[in-house]
């Protein structure tokens, strides 16, 4: 079958040449303006390549595509090579287009379009096949890494054509100082490339993603990446945070020991002045917190928090100074100052009206202001009560004297209604007989 197929192809080729030679005698001038036109093609390995040959002026002359091995693929619209990957796209007197699917690296080379004029005219099209790089791999990482160690990571990828480019990133920031190596693969068509990154790690690198990125024109702007998350072990770092910046006597206080380390230190150790906590009932340790229920002056001192993990040990200190509670007077009601209270009452006597004055003096409650006492609020309350009682007493005394005066005058006036003169009225007044002589002598 293969021999018959080759014979048919040779037959097509010979017939074409004979036909063109016979026709060329009458069309020499016209054939000089006929030229096949082609373009180079680049395709990714595994993709499909379209080979197109065009003739602007063609007087029914045949077109033919052949591969780098000079095997005829298509003669006009007739398929010459048995390859299921090769298909006819378009065939006319002005164009012959074919497709090659599932392109491999072996398909790369120079393809020829022939126009069977006299002489035969040809045009070349180079098919470039891009080798896709394999997914990169990162090697050289062993977990965990101790802080301060030198780390060496290598990223490698194979099968790229042309050679791929490798770039390193750490926390989205590109690292420039790297080593690059390119090697030709066994097929002598593709390349294996590798890149090495060296750096010394510290605690800030813990949890950081180191990325190796492979860029290549076959990836259509979508690079391939490999990622390695770092795990760094380091000694703890310790800090004490108080719940209040100004601790006062009688108040509670919480000291928080903030410790960071890898592995995480747990638990922490609290001490005071180099020894154990003096009052466990009042000083309660819960996890990383030291809770002092209420402060007093004996709590003054240096408190130390110590954290330990498998890498090492670290500590922090806090000097506690308990401050006095500031004296704050409670709001009081302002009472008007009373330095002297004077009450005057007028009383009439039978012989002659006599005025007597009774004076009551009350001390100014403000006189106590200069005295100091254990409780200002209590002293203020006592002063307010004293002032209130004094005012009530003065008010009741005034009412009593006023009523007594009225009663005296009323009794004195009885029996004086029918008297012709004042002397007779006084003598006739009720109760005046006993002391009549005395009253009379009193008036004279």
C-alpha cells in the first residue's frame, strides 16, 4: 500500500509538471507575475499550526505544500501524505491552506509552497515549535530552620524551548542576587534551567512564602510558580503590659506577659524581687496574666516574667510603684454664713412698758474649716446638723416670745373698759389688786 501511495504521488507530480510545461509555451508572459506568498509560523508544542500559501495572480496553476523532508503534504486539494494530524483548510487557484494539529518538536522546520509554473516558483515558511517548561520544583528546604542559619533553595524546570527564565520572590518582593544555570536536554532541542537562592534567615522569615516563578513565551503571560512556606524556630521575646499606667492603692492590677517564640513558650514563670510571689491568695496567675486583686504599699517591687521554649529562654521586668489615692472632697450644699443671730422681744410691765433684749449668738460653722479631721464629709455633715438645729431653736423661741407678749397685754387690758382714766383702769385690771401699791409707787 505504501508503494502504491508513493506511485500515485509521483504520478500527480509528473502530471502536474507535464501539464504546466505544455501550458507554459502559451503563457510565459503571464506566468512571470505569479508568485506564491507564505509566512513563518510559531506554535506551542501540542498546539495547531496553520500553513497558508497565496497567489495574487494565478491562471489555474497548481499549488503544493511539502514538509522539511520534502514530502508532499497536499497537491491542490488532494492529500498526499497519510498523517491524520494534517488537514486541508482551504484550496483554490489563489490559496492553499493546511493545518497540522498536535504539533511536536519534530515537526519544526522549513515547509515549502510550490507554484507549478515554468519554471516552478517556491516560497519557504519556517515552523517554530515552542517547548513548554515543566512545573518548577523547589528543593533544599528542611523544616524547621533555626534562626541565623544559612538557607539554600534551588528551583528547577525542564523541557523549555527556548530556555525559560526563573525569578525569585519573597513577600512579593523580587530577589535579584541569585545563581542561574542552563543545560541542554538529551533530545538536544529543549533545556533544563535551575536557579539557586542563598540567604540567612531570622524570625521575621517565619511563615513567609518564598516563590519561584518560571516565565516563558509559551505560557501566554501566565507563569508557572512553585511556593515554599518557611518555618523558622527562634528564642522567645517577652514584654510585660500593665492594665493601668498609674496603679493606685486599693485598686486591682493585671500584668500581662506577652511572649512570642517558635515553638510557643508555655507556660510563663512569674517572680517578685527574685523570689516567689509573696501572697498567692491575692496574687493569682492565670496563663500569661498576673492578677493582683487589690494593691497596697507592700506590693511595691520588681516583677519578672520568664518564658522558655526548646530554643532558649528570655525574660522581662516591671517595676511596680503603688501610688496613694488622691484626696477628693465630695460635693456639699453651700449654707449661708451665720456669724450672729439676734432676737429682740418687747414686754410691757404694769407700771411702765419695759423693753428687754435677749441675744443668742451662734458660732459660724465655717470656723471649723481650718480644722483637719479624719473625714471631711463627716465633719461637714455634723456642721450642717448643728446649723439646722440652731435655726429651728431660734424660730421656736421667737414664736414663743411673740405669743407670750400678746397674752400679757390681753390680760392687762381686762377691767379697764369702764375706767374714767388710765390710773383707774390699771387699778381695776384683773390681778392688779395684790400689787397695786407696788405698781403705783413704780409709776411715781
